[in-house]
C-alpha cells in the first residue's frame, strides 16, 4: 500500500505541492486528475525519487520511500512510466525492455518477464529489434509500459500515458492496464483524459493548485458536477 | 559594484599611484622588470575577466588578441610609427577581429564556445608561426635607446586603465545587463536585454585591452618569435590568475595576478616544474571548493574573524 | 614523397586519432564532462609504456596488458576524487566546471611528467622498429600498421562491451536519458564511473601506441586533446565506429593538406575543419 501524507515539494522556491495526502491500496486502480500545472507529475516524481520533497511522508509497504535513492525505488517494487515515455531512443525495443529489468533482483528473470510483456503487447514482439525512435507513438507507449513491468512491480505509476495517442491506441493501453491490474499490480494513473481514466479507476483524487480538492469512487467522480463542468465540458458523453 | 569593491578599486589605484614613484627611488632593473610583469599580468587578467566574469563565457582564444596587438604594434612601431599610435592600432585590429568572429562564435554555447575559441586561437598561432617563423629583434639603434622606465610607466598606465574600465563596467547599465545574461540569458532576453549586442560589447572591451597588453609586450621585449604571444599559455595564465583571485570581481584578477607572478618568479627559480604543479592543484581545489577564489576566501576569513570577535 | 605514401601515413595516424577521440567521446556523451586533460592521460599512458620498456624491458605492445588496467584504475580514481563532484551540478555548470578542472589537472599532470621524465622526447625503440612491407610503390611501416590494427580492435572491443555487457547497456542508457535510467534501476553514478574509467583506459592505450609508433613528451597533451576534440566534433557523439572513421578522416585531411599546401599547414586544416563543423553542423557527421 502506498501512503502519502502531507507532501510538500517544489522547484527552487516555487511550490508545486502544498500538503498532499492520498492512498493507493493493493490491487487498486487509482486515478489522479487535475488541470495542467496542478502538480500531478511532481507527485509521481517524488514517489519515484526523481524529486526530493520538502516535507511530508511517502510510505510504501511500510518503508519510507523518501529516504531511498532514485535507482533503488524500482527494487522496492514501484515503477514509473514517465510523461513523454522517455525511452532510450537509439536502442532497440528488446534492449529498452531488458533495461527495465536492470535491477539485480530482476535481471536473472528478464527472459520470462520479456515473454510476459510480449504476450501483453504482441506487436512489440514482431518489432523487437527495431530502434524505438522509429516506432509510432502508440507502440512507444507500449514499450514504456512494458519496460516498467519488467521488474515485476507491485505498484505501477503512469504519467499521462494517453498523451498524443489516437483513441484506438488509448483504448489498447487501458485494456493492458486492466489486465495488469488483474494480475495483482496496483495502478496509480495520472491522466488528463478524464473519461478514460475514470472508466477503469476504482477510485480517484482531484489535484488542483497543489492540493487535493476532492476524492471518490470512479463513478462518483464521473457524476460529480464540478468534475463534469471543469474537465468534461459540453462534449461530455455518458459512457 | 558593492561598496566593498569600490574600496578595493580605490586601494588598487592608490597602490598603482605609489608604484609610479618607484623609479624615482633608483631601483635595480630586475625590480622594475618584476613589477612590470605583475602590471602586464593584471591587465591580461582583468581583460579576460570582462568576458568570463561579466558576460559569463569562457573565452579560450584570448591569446589571439594579445598576439594580434603585439604583431600589429611591433610591425608599425619598428617601421617608424610612434609607439602609442602603434599600440592603438594593435588594439583596434584585435577588436575588429574579435567582432568579426564574435558574431559567429557567440552562436555557440558553453563548452562549444570555449573549444571553438581555443581552436580559433590556435589557427592564428599556427598561421603566424608558419608565415613569420623568424625571430623578431629590435634594430640596434632602438636597443641603444631602450628605456625600461618608459615601459614601466606604460604598464602602470595600462593596468590603471584596465582596473578603471572594469570598475566602470561593473557600475554601468552595460554591466547590469551583462550580469543579467550571465545569470539567465533567456529571461534577460525576454526583458529586452539584447544578449548578442552586450556580449559583443564585452568582447570588444576585453580584446581591446588584450590588444593593448600585446602592444606593451611588443614594446617591452627586445626579441621574440612573432607566434609566441599567440600561444595558448597566455590565455591559460589569464584564466588561472582570474579564477584563483576570483572571477567576476574587480579585485580578484589583481590578487590572482600578484600571487601568480610572485610565486612564478620566486619559486620557479628553484623548482621550475613544481610551481606549475602547485598552480594546477590550487586551481582544481579552487574550482571545487572555493569557486569565488581568493576573494571568497578573504570574505570567509573576514566572516569567521568577525564572528570570533563578536563572540569574544 | 608521393601523395599515396603521404595519405597512407595519414591514415595510419588517423587510427590513433580515432582511439584518442573515442575515450573523450564516451565520457562526454555519457556524463557531459569535457575532460581537457584527456591529452595528458594519453601522455601518461605513453610514459607508462616507456617506463615498462626502459626499466623492465617489456615490449611496448605487450605492455598494453598493464597500461590498460592501470589507466582504468587511474580513471576510476580521477572520477571518484575529482570529476565525480562535477556531475552534481546541472549541465551547463557541469561542462564549465569540468573544463576548468580538466585544465588544472592538465597543468599539474604536465608538470609532474616533466619532474619524472624531464622535458625530453622519449620513444621506445624495438628490434622491429624499422620493419616495413612494400605494397606497390608504397612502403608501410609495420609498427604503425600494427597500431592502426590495435586501435581498431580496441574500439571494436569497446563497442562490443557497450552493446553486450549489462553495464555497457546501462552506460548507453544513461547517455540517452539519465532520469529514465534511474527509473529502470540504473545507478547512474556507477555508470559515470565506469564510463570515465573506460574512457581513460582508451586514452592510456592510445598513449602507448603513440609512443611506440612515434614518441612522447610532456607537452603532447594539448595537441592530442585538440585532435581528440576535433574528431569528436567531426564525427559527432554516439557511435564508437563513427569516431574511429572520423579519426581516419582527420588523418587523411591532414596528409592531403600537407601534400598540397606544405608541411606547416598540416595542423591548421584540422582546426579549420573543427571550426567549420561547429559552425555548420554541430552534431557532426555521425551524431544524432
């Protein structure tokens, strides 16, 4: 279980998070919604160890993640699929995926992990030797998600996975997330595509201006007036 | 410029004024030579400091301008032109060259600017070395009429000019703009500070002074190889002195120059290799631990002493 | 000397330019540190071989077996004690600080070399030093041919290391995107250490080969740093083989220019190429 309490963080003197508390329980899919600049990426980056928070606690599985070095976070079972994918462009699909299992515990099991990822995303198996920069956006996103899965994380965090993807591909990614979750992996999803996120999330939080502005179950948030007006707009269509 | 730096400016100029009296005390030639070298070093360091400390770019081709000043001055002066005019011409050539390559060079950032200017300096040195391989020696008549005190006063004047120039720069609108682009160029541009124009101005001032220093070099030495003043070690000396003293301050290059020449002339006589080892190690230590150089060390000591005094 | 012979000699030294550049390219590509003392590390490698030959009679080619691990260790020490602190800053400061530290280091190492071995030029004469083979009108000095071959082998070995070895892949990943590397569990500080050590090992090897084929003196540092820089800029970052080819190109260009304009202009052509590439195509011939 991931427990965040009173998290404060920012860049230079500028605060991005002003006291955020939330929870992600085992096996859950939790969505983090909010407008641009609300601090969603900062939150994920704090958990992943890329950003050092100013105050607050991040506890995962009873362990204080704040104290962990960034490259050890994945050893503790938390993986992040960063915004914009951040793949190793000049390297092949297979090489990118393999590096996902770089951690000493995961490395010996990488072949099996690779097979699981290829089973989840068959198109990647066909293009395993291709340099990732030559892939389409959707395929790159699959590689990014696959790479994060290679170390068998128990919490998978994703920062805007649907950004720049066509609806068909977004659906494919979401399907994959549901399958991953069925295997027992908790999913913490930051998304601007609210309907997509809420369609599979068990619960969600609303982050506005660095603070939690609301929370509830997926359906509750979907029906919430504020959410509908702010994020779904006049084109909101009931699923 | 802080009140602190203003104090230093006054102190340095006062010291220079005192040094003007030195020749009247009838000292030995080697004392005058020694002080001359310090004064030349001060000019060289302060001129390099303008681009590095105020415009924030590491120019590794500084010797090119020193060399050009020397070349033009030597050529014109030995052909009959009065030396001051020849030096002015040398500085002008250096500045013109700087402006021409500056426009292209400033398109490069950081490390690329540094190694690009290094390469340009080397191209010049290599070309001069090939085109003018013969040693340049003053004609006998000139040697007969050689007055060390003239060189000395010229060096004194030049050192004073360079200190005043840096002081004026630091307090001017120009200097403020430069500090802005040094801190954050994008932000400065956005608030209307024309970065390229400012950098070119800094470069022009820096190279003009370097050119004058080169002219002084040509006036001082009886014989040398024309490519010698183009050698990168002149740039590196300026770098060393400025950083050890404290880049971006008025007094830093002066302190660094004094320390450098003193150590070099005295220690070098006994341990010609070790002194460079010491400087290298000192330089590394300063970059890592005390990026503000001696000036920062003095500040800290002052702070510690002040605290101790208050506590006592 | 006929043109063909000159070009051949240019090619032969070009291989060493490539090897010298490969080390610098690796280090800069991975951690954005520009070690301008790289030439001095080459110089030290050369003196290492010289010492082994002069004191223990070790054949210079065989001495690579000792020089390479020695340089590897030296690189690790220099990273841990010096450049490791530079990487804490963000990129622009990092580059500037590494430039300055490299400069101080170069000064100190050069002075050290003068102290230990005097300023004289040294070389390693062997029983086979003068051996040549003739191919048509060309005379190929065997020692230099061997150094070209070894340079190619070493670069090939590095390429293999980077593509097959787990930490080699980690190094490449870190060069591409250090934050993503952290996310996949790569300790980037260790990647930096390994890259710096490997780069220094290549420098040491290059120094040995330079000394056996030509000579070494304390002042060759700046010259070789410049050559390496020229090749790195010419070839661009990211490909070891590309860097090797870049070295060959420089060697040939120098030979062609010397043949056309005369010996003194050999050095200038490299610098001019450098400046032109920086101005026109900063990412080099093979860079991404």
